[in-house]
C-alpha cells in the first residue's frame, strides 16, 4: 500500500464561560424629549448617533413604532463618563429629508454603511403594499471630506428591509437586520461576506441560536466575536426588546443566546448595545421609564466580564502534507484523554471537519484515508486563538515501477482536463510523490514526458503536451528540485497507450488514459546507492 503524508490542520476558536453580568449605567445629558439612539464610534474621540430632534414632517414609520420627525445622523465629541458633547449634523450628503440611522464605519473612516429609507437620487421606492422600507446604503469619503458615491447594497430589495449594519473587527463581514426570504421571524440577524475585491457574498441567516419567530434587530459584533443583539422573541425576556449575547465561531452562533439581565435590560425596549473597541465601556439605547424622552442613549461600564457557557468549536482541514492538496473524504476520529472514542466525521467536499468541545480539555484526533498513513495529534482546547497542528509521514518502499522496460516513479497517472495544462489538485498530489522521491534520492535524474489523446490536430496536441510538460516541470522546480536533474518534453499524440488514434471511436475513459505524464528514471543504478 502506498503511504503518503496526511496532514490535519486544526483551528480552535472561541470560549465563553457562564458568570453573572454586572454593569453600571447612566442616562447621558445630551438626550432630548424625542428619539436619540444607536451610537457608533467615529474614530477615537467622536460618536455618531440617530436623533429626531430636528423638526421635520411627521409620518407613520414601519420599523419605528411611534410618530416623530424624521431621524437623521448627528455626531459629537466623546466626553468623560460617556457624554457626547458639541453635537452637530453628521453629513449634508448622507442626511436627507427621510430617515437615516445606525451607521458603521471602516477603521480608516473612508467607508460608511448606514440605514436609510429607500430613497436615492431624489427618488423613493415602495414595496408592494406601498411602504418605503429601510435599506442599507454605502458611501465613501471624498477628497473634500464629504461623503460621496452613495449606493444601495446589492442584496437590497424594494420588497424587504435591510438595516442596522455593523462590521466585524477584520472588516470582512457585515452583520445586519432583515426580513428577507429565509427569515425565521419578523426580522432576523444576517451576515454577509465582504470579499477582497469589494464584492459581497450571499447573506446568511445566523440561525436559531440567534433568531426566533419574532423580531431580532440591532446587531453588534465585538472584537472577540461576541454578537450582541436585541430580541423580543425569547421566553426569558424582561419586557419588550432585550439585549442578548452569543459567541460567533466560524460564522456560527455556537450556543443559544443569553439575556444580559439588568440593568441593561428593562420592561421596555433595550437595544443598540455597543462596546468601544479595546475598552470595557460603551453605550446602549432604551425607552425605559424615567428617561428624558422617547428613546434615550445610556452609557455603561462593565464591572464584571460577560461570560457564557464554555464551549469551543474545533475546525480542521485535511491536506496532503507536501503539496497542500485538500483530501476530502478522509475519516477523522476524536478521542478523549483516556483514548475513548467520542465522535467521528467524514471530511466534507472542502476537506473540512469540526467538533464542538469543552474548553480547557485535552483531546486527540486521528485522520485516515485509503492509501495514506494515518495522522494523529493531541491538543488541548484553551482560549480564543487559532491553533495549527500537523504531522508528516514518509513514502512507503514501493516508490518505483517498471513499465515497458523502463523504471519509473510509481505514481497514479497525472491527468489534465481536456485542452488544459494547469496543475489540478489531484495532479499536485502525484507530483508531490515525485518530489519526495527526488528528495530522498538526490542523485536521481528524471525525464518527464507529457502525452495527449488524439483529439484535435497533431500540431495542437504537440503544443498542448509541451505546455503540460512545462507546467509539471515548473511545479517541481518551484518546490525545490534543481533544474539540472529533470528534463521535460511533450510528445503530443505520438505515443498512445491504446487504439484511440485519429478516426477511432473511443470512450472518454479511454481517451483519458492517453492524457498522462510519466517520470522515467534515467540513471536507475543510483537507486541502490541510497
């Protein structure tokens, strides 16, 4: 049996422990008799929030439950004890005659996401029932310091709401509220990937550990990936909207959300809970009794850390050691410290697997796959970090094979897609075997030959086989083989291994046999010298 390196990569992330919550809160002096809510930190010393304090026309709102002037975004300077001073209008281009609220900024302050009525280019759009819904918009800072290039998010729709955007620390995910198709209740919390090229993935519902059949809104994701949000759908609620928290690991809420308790939550709506990055204080909003107005902004200080049930999600990827090629279908078995089997999984099509484990506990994982040596690693779950573990094993003695009187490296055929010359993942695994043989036997010299099937013209096949030979040669050189030890040549369709020449009808499988790359040992006598 061929024994080839198998590597297991483990990524351990996230722990949260159960403990009582303890906060000190106060109503800030900047609140008015109207609605003030939704603090977002704007750089180190400023804050942006929504307010209806400036008189405008009045109308019924679908997300905001009472009649007040339109909301707009304001900004102020952060003062001692969470006060917000010197308040002024945030932007003349972002603020319109309709609602704006709940902004989220990139760390460089060059991009903002914000909620607004479905209004752009001086035009409103309505849903099928005639409502102007809340939508997420994006803007970038211009050379003059004003916000420009205002655009709706690509996943917006006239017929459902999106709002309350917030970025994670890495700024590669955007969390938001929506009642889009796929929602579990009235409104749910969703997340969407922000790709490196500036495009966006498909929004994903965060599932039943966050969302209920009622309303979840106003998400905030902390630096250590704790999701805070408000809900009126949990049976342990104090009143209307309450603030809840759950840990996000690998894009999932790994435990049911926990109510933050008093004094954060009250009998009324409590929402827009945010921490200042790197600090143990922040702000939230509430329309509780004895406030100054409708919705008020409150400052809080954390007196004891918020900790939830201690669980850790261990994620892994199974790869071939030398080439790094993914190995889907590998069996991964989890054992406890006493060697007792706990659970086993099959790596999925992306070669990934996961186990949900207790914190601060030793474990062992063993991975196996046909034709590969098993690989194992012991580890202990700990706190929030990434842990990468790997073991490499050596190629078995059956390294060579005699074919048509020639000694060759014993590999499975390296196949290429039709008309293609790039190295497929399965081809990289086979090239890795050649790489190990040439490393083990440093005097070996090899002639690399690439062949095509008979389809297409003779010249095209000749050129294609040479491109394939070049690709295989470059892969080996890039991985450390001296170019003087290996030659590469394409033979086109001149050395077929079966009857499938021009004009002969053959199956795809028969043609595939001719699309191959072979590695002939030019000096077989040195093998016995090793």
